[in-house]
């Protein structure tokens, strides 16, 4: 195994996930505010699931998205 290739690919994947996830959450919040479904002061429980086929890996991460 090439450790450098391995580490770079993990970092690239996590960066993509982080940037894309943030964009999706921001857009969902903007839509909900525009549609009057939320007022922008809420907090929302959030779950991120990581799955890697071939490694039998499935891990959930719990957190909270706070707007204020």
C-alpha cells in the first residue's frame, strides 16, 4: 500500500464531502427560510453516515446544526 496515495485520496474525499455537505445544508436552510418553514433561529439534529464498500465499514456521526 502506498501511504501517501492512500492519505491523499482520503483527504480529497473528505474535502469533497465537507464542501458539498455545507453547500447542501446552506441551500436547504435558505429555501426553508424563504418558504417560511423556519424563522432562522432553530437547531436541527444531524446525522452523517460514512460507508465504504469492500471494507464493511458503516459509521454514523451525530451532531447539531444551529442557526443562532
